[in-house]
C-alpha cells in the first residue's frame, strides 16, 4: 500500500505536477503576507476586494453574537436560521429569479443540482472546459455524459438532436474558471428551448462582477427563462463563503426534497449568512468596484500585448497568460514570487495538456502600480529565458 502511493507520488513529481501550499498569514487581498514576507497577489477570486472588508467583518461579528458560531444541524433538521432565510430571499431578489436556495459550497451546489435533476434515463451535455465540480456531479448522477468542444454550439446541437433521453440538461460554466471567457448564454438558451433542455449556469466567476448591479451573467446577457438553473458561489466576488441556486419555485423545492448534498450536510454558519446580507448591499451599491476592475483589466491587456507570452482572449478578471510547458509555467511563477509577486501556475489536469498557464486574477483592490510591477517583471523574466 505505502509503496504504491510512493510510486504514484514519484510519477506526479516526474511530470512536474506536484502541488505545494503556501501559508497565508494575512487576510486575503491584493497585498498579502506569506512566510513573513509581503507580496502583491494575483491569486484570489476576491474580485471586488471584499474578503477583508471591515463592514463584512463587523457584520460577521454581529452575526456571531446573535447566532453563535456553528449552524449545528442541516437545513432540514434545525440548522436553517433567520439569517439563512432572509439571505435566500435577498439573493433571489438580487438575481431577479423567483426563489433561491443556499448551499454550503459551490461544489456541493453543483453536485446537488445535477444529481437531483438527472439520473440513469437522462442526459447531461457539458462544455469540455467546465469546472471539475460539474463533471464530478454528472458522474455521480449516472446520467449519460455528453461533452462538447469548448463553446462549440454546432456540436452541442448535434448531440441534443440525437438524444432520446427523458430529461436533458445543458451544463456550463458561465465564466470559464481557467480561461476567463464568457459562455454564449443567449445561444445556449435558444438551443435548450429548441430541444426541451434545462440550462444549468455556474456563475461562480460572474456573480458580483458581471452586469451593472453585479447580478451576474443573466444581467450581463439580458436573458431570462424558466429553463435556467442559476448557480453562483459566495466565496468569490461576494468575499465570504457558500453558494446558492436560483430559479423557478418548483425547481428549488425539488432541490430541497431531493438534493443529497443539500440534505446531508451541515448548514453554513449563520454568521456567514448575516455577513452576506451586508455584503449584497455593498455589491449592488458600489459599482465603482466593477468599474475599477474593468480599468485594471484593460490596463493589463494593453501592457501585456508587447510580451511574447500572450493572454488568452478574456474580458473578465481571469486573465490567463499562456505558457505551454508545465515546468516553464512553474519556473515563471517562482521567478515572479522572487520579485514579490504571486501568480499561480495552473497545470494539467486542471487545464488540458500543453496549456499550462499563469492564471492572473485581478481584483478591484489592486493598484495601477501593481499591474505595472507585474508586467515589468514578466518582461524581465521573458528577456532572460
Ligand atoms: C470555485 C468554483 C466552484 C466551487 O465553488 P466553492 O464554493 O468554492 O465550492 C464551482 N464552480 C466554479 C466554476 C468555480 O470556479
């Protein structure tokens, strides 16, 4: 047993795929402390800079005073507190859908949606670059798993047209987590309407960031439909933790009754829900955070254009700098760290083989000078390599 694990670890090492964790000593943010040293970080999904916001910290404290620390039970037993209930109503209103349901994480929400809606007689159609949690969800559901090439609507249409499944689900990241591009939601919706399928949208990276009020990809694309199963996470732009699903009342009620990752897990600590209630108001009111982020994205794209390494086409806060080889991506990431800049190298199996990259993620908390420092460092590393 032990030697087979050691052999597996050696193979991971030989492929340049060993992963290491850094220990973060400060709150998450654009400036962080790791191993006693300060860095400018381009690693977090804290796109609006809210993870350490003093107002959210104060709300969490108030929530702890009012509700204690732990939920102590699942939602269906006695873990569903006033704060959860109020937050679900506020989230539904925020994304302009009839009803919302909290989950303890985005991973669990995806498992819950797909396993509650699809089984052996059903089929799930999935973009090849979807998040791992959506893929795991399909495997767990035992539905037929049909994957189409990234963004290939013709391929999707052929699969839908050929399917005799009882229920059809098209599932997609709304903003692709390692590429940053936005799914063609209106066109996907038209296909779903034509072939009687549901459209499951994972808006982990759009919620709070896309749309004038931060309501996410639906606001950004100006679409609404009873076929949409909308999922977003609350640990990214919302700066906190958890996730929710929103849609038609019957859909939400089925999830309450059937979604095992909803039923068999402890509810989020209610203090988190209390902090999120405060956070939602800030997300909507402080449009300057989205505007600032857009300026930083434009600045990065303009400055990187002169480098040999190129950014993948993306208009979101996720800006992948394509490197190619695993070891080179790791080396560039390490050389940036030596210069006080943290940018994660993303390697297979998270991304397809040969497409290792630096995943630069921007936040409204970054300063113009942070971008300038990053681009200068990349230019210098490129020149020496
Ligand atoms: C982060 C992420 C998830 C998982 O959400 P958690 O709340 O972190 O479990 C799901 N889908 C996508 C696209 C993500 O980026």
